[in-house]
């Protein structure tokens, strides 16, 4: 059979099956074979309260001399660029001096730091990862219990501002406004766990039946594909299985959740990279996310406050945070870039707001934050030099009783994978070591554990 005939056959048939006498089909993702040579604790159940994991990303790092505490342990100092977190310091552990070890790889600027932290090692190219990101590893274990395996948000209003990915071909796009996030969670398909009577949605029942049928057609398609397409198809079926599990959840009555209090939809505000707009959208998104967590709609989330090579700017200015880190002169007396540093302060203030928002939701005997482990991180330390040494990292929350927040730990050049390993173990993954090449480690950060 010629390549052209194979393509036509696949495009015509897709994934097929029969349901109640009717032929059904589910479209496939774009595979190489389709393309030309250019390839463009809950009271009702007695179950413990779920643990939640999240990431919170901010771009362009900080000034190490003004951000890194000098004292370790619980009585650590708050240098000028950490001063905004004063009101939440009891909930936050500060991790300084942890690095992505290049181990012979190129430092792909504004990429190596974040991918190295989330995927376990310095990426070999600008289009490759060393596996899935931390949130994917964790949600593969926890995501089947909730309607959404994970939720991604970008306060910048740009869907591609996301670092959640199983591979470069399987990224999770971000919700871009508070209203779109609210509608996705609390719109069609949401079942209020405290509403009383539950009636399954017939549309959900049909969708689940359709998925069950098309799974049976997988082998026919696989036999016609090359290795790369089989791998891509496997990712696609992984997503379909997750969808099937989520549909099963929506066909079951959710247990009552005292902390779940659904509020009205948020008002829409301006969406741009002007720092004031970003902070307002971020705060509104954080409130919607807190509702989603309290209603157990997801247990994994990723918030991007500003992207790597941050394009945030001040009102009326065309100079972005990233531009200033390279073009602004350092103040001779102060020793740092004054205008660029204002964005660092805005980032830390937004992080404080995020932590406060989760801490403000009562849940069980404590708060929503008590059940969370939230990793705040950036892709660089000093953005002017694109350094991936001594990356700024923080962890907020009690991790469901497994974390003891409020300490400063100095990594002294240890790989950031120590932090990733710790978080996986806190979330219940049975993993003894993590990372690649020189970044591989079997040493969790014991100082932050309960």
C-alpha cells in the first residue's frame, strides 16, 4: 500500500466502532503519517483530606544578594526582595542555592532552569525534555480521583505560557482569564457536592460509551504506524483514558465537602502584560482556583505569574522586565538594576497573595493551604547573566501533614532535583531517586519535612 493510500485510509477511518447499531468515530491527533515531508478527610466517606500539589512560576529571577537569606533554619532573615512575604513566612520554606547542573549541556537561556527543575535535568536541546514535568508525574497518580487531572493558569493572558507537559508534543495550555477558568470549572459538567440529589448527565454517559468502543480499534491503527507515531498515539490514548476516568467521576455522586462554597463568576478585567493587570488577573484566578480545590475538582495545578524572559511592563512603558535585565545599568551605589528589580518585588507580592488566598479557605481543622505543597520557582537567578546556579525556590503549605514550613535551607550548589524528589515523596509517589546524569539524586530535603 502506498504512503498516500495509507494516509487516505487513516483519514477516512480514524478510530471506528459501533455503538447501538451506529458507526462512531473519534479523530486522531496529527501524526507524521498525515503530513508532508516538511512536517509543520471527607466526612461522608471517612477518607482523609486530599493532598494537593501545585507550581507557581515567575520569570527573570531575582538579585541573589538581595533575595537569599543569610541565616538558615526557622529564624531566617528576610532580605529586601523577600520582604513582601513577611505576613506568610510561617507557611513558606525558602530554598536557596539549588542549581540545575549543566553536566556538559548548553544553558538554553530562559529554558534550562525551568525544564531542569521540573523534568529532572538540563535539557539537551531547545525542543527536548528529560521526561514529563513534576506536575504530570504527580497527577498521573492523583489525577484520576478528580474531574480535572490538573488546571493550568496564566495571569499574563497567554495560553502558551505554560510549563506543564508530558513532552514537547503534549503541553497543557493555560486558562487565560479568571472568567474562562471559572466557566471551565463551574460551568456545564460541574456537580455541586453539597446540592443533595444527583442526576447523571446523559451526555456524559454517551461520551463514556463512545470512548470504550474506540479503544477497541487501536491495534488496527498501530499496525500501520512508525515508531514515532506509535509513541505519539500512545500519548493520545493516555489522554483518552484520563478523559474516560473523568467521565466516570462525573457519573458518580460526589461526596459532600464542607469547604466547597461556590461563589458567583468573577468580573472580567483588562488582560495584558501590564503588571497591574497581571496582578489583578492573578489574584482573581487564585480565588477561583481555591474554590476548585475546596470542591475537589482538581488536586494538581500550575500558575504562571509571568513567563520566562518576562514580558511584564509598567503602565505607559515599552520596556519589559526582560529587556531591563539586559539594558538597564546597575546603580553604582546600590549595586543592582533599580527598575528591573521593581518587577521582582511585584512577583514576590503576588506570591504572598497566592499563599494568603489558599490559607484563607477553612478546611477541616485547618485551612486549604495545610493540604497543599506549592513550589514557587523561576528559570534563572540573575537574569542578566542567565544563571541557573542558585535558583530561587520556595515551598508553601503543609503537604497534608508531611511538610514543616517556615524554614530556610541553603542548597550550596546541590541539584534542584532534591526539591523535586522531596515533593514527589510528599505527594505519595514511591520513588527513591530522581533526575538525570549529574542531576540524579536520592537525597530529599529533610529539613522541610515534618
